[in-house]
């Protein structure tokens, strides 16, 4: 597969854990990475919540939240798959479905929902083998389909689940070598979120968070670098043909320079590789996703003007 596909499996661990393990094996054998659940066996139940060996004694609420945090790692070709034989997903998976929908994760189901009133579009029910076959043959996820008689329901669902605007900060992380004559270097990271292309560090602004706070927080969380906020470079809507465009959602990028005095990077789980290059080298040699490329181009112009 040219694209990298990832998924999270959901379902009733008490009723359908063997079925979940079977689907896990099918997806992994097909090259679709399963982020959760981990491979292993259930060793105990606490308040109706299934526990693995390393989870014994932990608060089930924390375990559930850590499970849901995997949704942040899905990327553009990621999805949630609900293993629900006979249409049953259960209480925990029902909660996970709501969070997955609110975070705009693509959701697919083994069978139609029978114990849950959630709306799911017409093209979201796929047997595991059929979904794998579709992904392998088309190198993409199935496209949402809406029945004619469900247009009103689909619109109500979109208005409730899909946010109107999402604001994200992006950082051109800038390092000035000791020699003042040497060209400044910038940090780019390769990430599954953008189809294993290079991008800049950044993320969504949290509720009640100021832009500069979000900018420096994202840099620290993703790289362990501490820096100083510099010049604002650009503010723009996400490019429609960038590969991660979602209709109905306005993604607003606010990108700025962050100056750092160290190149000692420690990546978190959001990226797999990093590289320090001059902006000229980056634009010439790297496969940079279109939104970040726009920002790097603007930074290169800014740097050229600053040096004159």
C-alpha cells in the first residue's frame, strides 16, 4: 500500500474479545497498523471493565482515556473499526463511538448498530475482509454515502459533530549555528498524519489557550525543545488539495517562527523522524506536505529579507 493505514478496534471485550483478536490479526496481516488494543489476553475484570496484565490496579477511567488518546495518532488514513457481531457494541464502545465521532475520526462497523441510536452513514458497514480488500485495491478508505431519505439526519449529525472551525499553530523552529555566516537551519518532522511526508511541528489550539501559549506548548510536547516565539509568518485556510482536507471543517493555520538554542530533539509519538536543514535544502530535497511547504517558502523569503 502506498498510503499508511492505521486503525483502532472497538467493541465489547467481555462479549466479543475473541472476535476482536481475529480482526486484529486480519488487519495487521494486511499491513494495516492496529494502534489499540494491544496484543495480549484479558486477565481480570474490574467494574465490568476488561484489564490486561499491565493494567491491573489502574483506574478504568484512566485506561479508557489512554485508549481514546490513540485517536489523535490516526492521521489522514486512520479509522476506527467497531467489532459488533449481531449489532451489539456495549457501553464502553458506545462511549468510544461518541468520542471518535466528535474528533472527526472515520468510523466503520462490522454490522449495523442494533443497541445504539447513533447515526452512521450508508457506506460505513463493512465486514473486515471486505474492508481490507477495498483498502488494498483502492489505496483509500470508503467514501461516505448518504441515502436520499437521510439527508436531514446527516445534516443534523454534521452540524452537531463537525466543528465549524479548527485553529492550529505551526512552528518554523529556527536554529542559528554558532558561526554567524552559516545559514540558519529549520526543523522538519516526518509524520504519518501527513502520509509520511515532512511537515512542521504544530497542533490545535486548546480551549482558553492563547496562540503563543499553544505554539510553545506544541514545540515542547513534540520535540522537548524550549524556544522563544518570533515573527508571525502567515495565517491561512488549509489547502483543499493538501491530502488531509475535510469538507465542512475550516482549518485555520497560524504559523510563526520559534527560535531555539539547541538541536537536541526528542520526538513524541506524533512523528517518526526529524531533520535539520536550511530552508533552501528543505524545499529542494524533501517531500513536504503542501500546507507546510507554503509556510517554509514564506519563511525562506522572510530569512532572505532579514539578511539583506
